[in-house]
C-alpha cells in the first residue's frame, strides 16, 4: 500500500519513503547528505574539515565520489586486493575449525564475533595496510562505529543539544576524535616514510597519497584532513555492512535447511575437491548469488540507507515537500512490499530472483528499474563499495559452506531473527551455530 509518511520533528520535517513507487518519485529530486552538527558523521567530519568525506555534499563530494569509484573501489583496484580477501577467508575457516574441534559432532561457534573481526581486518588491511591485530586500533575504530550509530538530540532539536553532553556523548566524541586523528597521523607518516608505490601497488592510503601529490587532484585530496575523512568513510561503510550481510545470510540458511543444502551442494560441486573457494570460482556460484540477494532483500544492513535532504521543493502524491526536508528511504519495507514481491514477500525464497533477467555477475543495482530491491541504494548516492562488498560476502559465505556443515545448537531451524537497531542492523543475539568440519580426503588448495 502506497503511503506517504511525513513527520514533523519539532524543527525538521522528515519524509519516510516506504514503498518502491514513492522512492522512484522522489529520487530524481535534487538532494544532498544532511550536514549534522553532531551525530552521524561528526567524527568523520571533524577529522576532515573542510568537508573531507564522500558522504558530504557539493563539489567536493562529486570529485571524491568519482575518485572513489575510479581509483579506490573500482573493479581493477578491488581485484588487486583479492590476496587479502582470500587470506582472511582462510584465516576465518581456520579459526572456526579451531573453535569447533572439541567434539566429533562439532561444537558451537560464535560466528557473529568471527565475522566482525574478519571484515574489520579485511578493511583495515586494504585501507591502511594494517595486518597486525592491534587491539588498540580495533577499539578506536569500533568506538567510532558506535558513535556514528548513536542518536544525537542536537541533530533534530539543536536547542536541546546539551542533553548530548549530559549523556556523555560529546566527551566520547572528542576523545574518539583525538585518538582517531592520532592513529591516522601515524598511519600517514608511516606510509610517507616507506616511500611511493607504483599505481597498482599499495593500500588505499598509498593511493590517496599519490592523489594528494597529483596537482590534478589537489582540491579533493590536497589536505590530510580530506584523506582522513575518506578513510573513515571506507572503514565505517565497509566493515559492519559486510559482516551483517554474511551473518544474516547464515541465519536464513540455517533456518531454511533445504536452501542451505542446495547452496552447499552447488559450492561443493563447483570447487570439487579443493580445500578453499577462490575468487576465480565465484562467477559460477549462481545459486549462492540468489541466496545473497534474498538475504539483502529481507535484511538490508542499512535499512534506512543514508539520510538525504531535499535541496529544492518537490511534490509527492499532491503533498508539498519543502527544501531542507530530511528524507529516509525504508529499504527494508521496500524489500517486503507485496506489490513488488507478492503475498509471500516475508518468506526466504532465493529462487524468486531467478526470473529477473539480470546478469548475476553484474554489480549494477538489481531490479534498478523497479526500485524493488535497494540494499545498496540507487542513483548517484548509491554505495560505491558494491564490488568490494560483493567479493567479500560471496567469498566468506562460499568458504563457510564448503568447509563446514552447519546447524542450530538445538536442532535445525531454531535460530531467532531479532534485530539490534544501530547504524547497521545486526542480529540482537550473536549467531551461535554448530560447525562440523567437512573432510576432504585429497585435493588442491
Ligand atoms: C554488503 C555490504 C554493503 C552494503 C549493504 C552497503 C550499503 C550502502 C548504502 C545503503 C549506502 C547509502 C546509499 C544511499 O543513501 O542511497 C552506502 C553508502 C556508502 N558505502 Fe556502502 N555498503 C556496503 C559495503 C560497502 C563497502 C565494502 C564500502 C567500502 C569499502 C562501502 C562504501 C560506501 C561509501 C563510501 C558510501 C557513501 C556514498 C555517498 O554518500 O556517496 N560500502 N552503502
């Protein structure tokens, strides 16, 4: 049912788009990312003044986004980090095998913790070349994530902003900013000391420093603050979303044993007697790709995408929407919109994506014409990390399915789907599953 939800939050109008038809109507209207005084993005913005993060707006945003797509997150660069992803997938398998090896039938493993640690390490290695498991670095970056997901009263009712100070949020923000800034200073200095790398080599800091020294990119990457802002965005946007996607997909697979068996059978027949799935195997895992789409439909990790703000007035269903209205797109509601997905929209049925005619190896937004499936957003504000995310999610899942048999600790199907609301929606309770190592008698790695 098409409904227009406009809420007046004292000072600010908030428009929530909960169906694909509404989203399609509002999307062409000019918009920007809202500039919040505190709250989401403050840590990134304070590391990066004048606006140094691609989530900001205007000319800088356009240039930074173009550079992100071509230099940082484009297909060739993403392919270049394949070794990191494969090594971390192998480390994940080894860690799960270790934790589950107590008993013959396998023992329970806290998969949620393992997945967060794995995606965290992947993004840190790709972004900063940080492959030591520094507990301190992890703690700083995790606190940044928590703060970006926190609700700051000042963002909606500026005159009540003192409440944020009373709640201790401002103090935490300031401390986190100082720690994050010191961490980035150290990382950047170390990279400068190590010297210039060729265009193809290095991590994202190396790429950003090359752009920093290139006169053609001076306005976008000319200051350290801008580099810091971009690194923060990459880390925040890339870590939690990817681990949540794997976590929710494993949740649904265990709840739907037939789907699990089918996905597992596909992976095992495609890689035959190898010990690991490599990225070169991924294009042949068609059913797994359907499973991931279905999981992102029911559990988009960023269910409200990122907020936008209209820059010009527009009319939606006869309703005047003034400039400056904050727009939230409810991707989760769109994903279960019965007009698009039918009466069984709430069920996990990967096969429903089979007939959509889209190339499963194409990273353009799926169902882009109908806007019925938008976990990565649509249009010029959509996620620039979709190539990278797809590679991580597919590789981790394929290896978990190849190497282990999975079940809920108390028998098949008994896994809850309670959500924890934050910037990225994870499970409320950690996903604890019994993993039984699969024996491969002979084979290649
Ligand atoms: C499954 C994993 C991921 C999902 C579901 C996801 C989803 C999203 C969504 C919904 C948005 C906002 C789109 C909008 O408002 O229309 C976004 C923005 C963004 N994502 Fe992702 N993302 C994922 C992984 C990644 C990764 C791995 C990276 C980078 C390493 C990344 C980088 C970004 C950046 C920089 C933005 C801000 C773009 C802008 O404002 O122009 N994302 N992502």
